[in-house]
C-alpha cells in the first residue's frame, strides 16, 4: 500500500467536507431559505426542499451511467476532477447571491450539490485500488475521520466572516478550502486504466448493470425488504439533516454563528454515536441497533415539535447526532450481512444509489407542509416522523440481521 496515495485520497474527504458543512448543513442553507427567499410563510423551506430533491434526483438518475463510463471508458480521474471543479466554482459563485435572487441561488445550490455528490462516485471507487482488502476498513475510517475534521475546520474559518456579516467571504473561503485540499488527490491518485470502449457504450453497460442488480435483489427476500426499509427511513434522516439548521434559525432564532457551534456539536456526537454502537452492533445484531435508533429518531422529531428554547435544542441535537452516526454505521453493517459472497461491489453500489435516491421525497414533504401551514416548521418536522415509523415497520419484516460475533 502506497502511503502517499492513501494520504492524498483521505485528504479529499477533508476537502469536500467544507462544502457539506458550510453549504448544505448550515450557513448557505439558512441564508438561502431565510435571507434570499424569505421564510416567514415557509417559502424558503419549499425552495430548499426543491434544491435537495432536484440535485439528489439528478445524481441518482445519472450515477449508474457515469460510473459505467468512468470504469469502461477510462475517464475516471477526468470526471472526478470535473465534478469537483463544478462544485468549487458553484460554491465560489454563491458569494454573488443576494436577497431576492431565488432562481440564481437555487441553480448554484443544485449545481454545487450535483458536483459534490458526482465526484464522490469516483472518489469511493478508488478505495479498492489504493488499499488491500484487509486494510480497506481502516483506510475508509481514516477518510471518514478527516472528513469530520474538515467540517470543523471549514466552519471555524467561516465563523469570523459570519460574525462580520460577510457571507460572501465565508463562501469564498469554503470554495478555497475545497479546491486547495483536493489538489493532492488530483495529482497523486492513479489514472484509470485505458478505456476498453466508447463513452456511449460504457454508459449503456453501466445502466444495464443497475437493471441486472435490481433483478438479483428482487430474488433475495431479506435484502429486498431491507433496502425497501432503508430507502424510507434514510429519506427521513437526510431530510432532518437538510433542514435542521433552517429549523434552528427560524423557529428558535439561532444566529448564524451559533448554528456553526451547533453543527460542530452534532458532528462530534455523531462520531461518538458511531463508536458507542459499534460493539452492540456486533453483539446484538445490526437489525436491533437500527430499530433502536429509528425509535430514537422518532422521539427526536416529536421532541422537536415541542422544543421551545435553544438550550433544549442543543440537547436534542446531541441525541440526533448520536442517532445519526449509529444508524448509518449499523445500516452499512446490515447490508454487508445480506449480500451473497462475490456480489459485494455490485450490490454495495446499488446500496449507495439507494441512499442517494432517499433524499428526494422527504425534503419535498417538509417544505410542502411548512409552506402549506404558513411557515409552521414544527408541522413539517413532525411529518418526517412518518418516514421513521414506516421504515421501522418494514424493517421488522426482515428476518436477518442477527449478531455478527460469537
């Protein structure tokens, strides 16, 4: 294993986390909904829901074809760089978004998120190539850990600009961090093998692989049931993550600088939650852990409906954070226990596609209900609890997912 290559790969996780933290999770999300659109009657929630849904639907529909092109046509690194550059440029241009620029702000957010998610398709594909099988878990974990660090660094860098009400500088600093720390990956990661076929044929074969994977999944009862449940409850998780900052800013009057502190608290609690539930996942089984965390998420959204103070919301954010880390880690383990030997790469690719698709309905539901209720975000967040309850009911039908250790 080449340490230089692994370090370059892991630092891309550090780089792109700046976009996830500053743009998707906190500053731009709240600024667009409340400052650009105006959210007194829920219009900002509606438009931000459209941002998430449109961008994730675009990624979900195109990633199978783009993945096929990258592997078969030998253009993986070029697409990796291209999608990253697209996201960086969109982030920098967010500095031009002013109140009332609803469509321009919407387009930049969609393009930025498509670039961010699109680049991840190729970034993840490098892991089996740069690390031996017995080291892939650790290397993946190193990238994951650096991603948390990258989120915190980006928010700390943006904090002085936010306090000075210079949001344009905050977005430019985020774009700069994303671009600078992506450079090692661009220059050090190996080029893909020479293409075996044309781009058009590669795209067709990539789409055919997805169809073939769906047919295989339909024949595996427990895998089919798990993915159905995962699709529903992950949509709820993604929606809460997408709207938590806007909810805190509007309903509880969090200023932008305090949102940054809140997000850092969530990141730390998510990491601790993933670590705390790692041993129970093996001993009790991933099914039990996922079901417990879905009950936890259901309680979180009900509590969010009643929360009145910022202090109460901090406590709620810690509870949500621990549930976030736990449900994601346990779901991935659950999936691993259900895949027949020899089909790991193919079906985990479909699992990733399913996760990306599970960010389409929830944001539309939250935004639509908040808007219809005249800006009542409490009604919107309570409605998302249905995703957790339905996911819990579907998961109960899966007969697998028992303990993975003796």
